[in-house]
C-alpha cells in the first residue's frame, strides 16, 4: 500500500495521488469519516462508560452484569450488511409512527433533519456496536477502582463528586483515552454498514476506496492505496495526540 500510493498507472513514481487527496470529493470523504468517527467515539465512550459503571457498581445484581457482557460481546461484532438491514427494517416499522405523527400532529421527524440514510443515520447505526465495545473495554478498568478508595475518601469528608474528580477519573483516564482511540479507529475503518445503509450516498473514505479497488465505478487502485495511506496518517495523528495525554493522565497512578 505504501509503495502503490506513490505509483501511477504505468508503474512510475508520482506524488499526484497524494496531492489529489486534498481536492474534492476526497477532502469531503475525509471530513465525513472523521466527523462520524469523533461523534460515535465520544458518544459511544460516554454512554458505554455510564452503562458499564451502572452494571458494576455495588448493589447491582450479578446476573445483570453477565447479561450486559454477553449482549455486548454479540453486539460489538454485529455490524456490516446485517446491521444495516436490521436498521432499515426497524425504520420501516417506525414509518407507521411517523405517518401517524404527520397526519394527526402535523409533525414529521424527517423534516427536522433526521434520516437513516444520512451521516446522522450512520452515526446512530455505528453506536449500536460502539457502545457495547466500550463496555467490554472499560469494564476491567472500572473493576480496578478499589472499594477502599471510596471508603477512605468518604471518611476524609469527600463527596462522591470530589471522589470522581480527584480519584476516579484520574485513575480511569488512561483507559478512557485508549478506549476512545479504539472506538475512533473502529468507526473510521468501518465499511459495510455505511455502504449497506446509503449505497455510497454519503461520501466516506472506506467506501471511496472500495469504488477504486472494485473498478465498478472508478478504476485507479493506486489512488485507492493513497486514500488508505491517508487513513493511516489520520490514525497516526490521533496516536500522536494520545501519547502525551496518556502520559499526563498516568502520572497520578505513579
């Protein structure tokens, strides 16, 4: 991929594939992919953290954690065309409610910017596997929060908010940052779910690469390799941002 990104159709060396990435429609594809990845990583990370803590905290029945863990293991791997079809089938049922709201209340949800076949719809579908993945990743880190720390903080007069501000969040921060990077990469490279929902109607980098490599619409595998190279650059930038933040967050543990 690295070599092919700098080759032309005749096999010679060229930089045109790389310079083309900042032109349209490829720049929009990167913007859309990064936006969807950031939104699903942040929302999926936050919701997954809250759900994981709720099922692990003291007083929660043990069977509830087993149920959530089992479901998360299945849902985190349920993606692609089956997930897209499941959302389309569900939306068909919601269409009955939408019709009722339009006729009786004069309000159509689709008039307010929501559609399953847009970026918002893709983000909603991605959250289906992003949240369970976050639960699986962050649950062991939450287990590392010792009960004695909370009791010691309470004995010293700390409120629950102070405990989380000065103890809980600093301890979890390295794991949270790592999980966010994982969720970002998981969404950034996803292909089949978005393609199944929109049939390529939303410009994303993995879908554009598929067009070039399949040759059904476009035939320039070297530009497809350059697009993939650009994806690695984006992920590399994310890692460069992660490393200093992770070091800063891990100081507390030392």
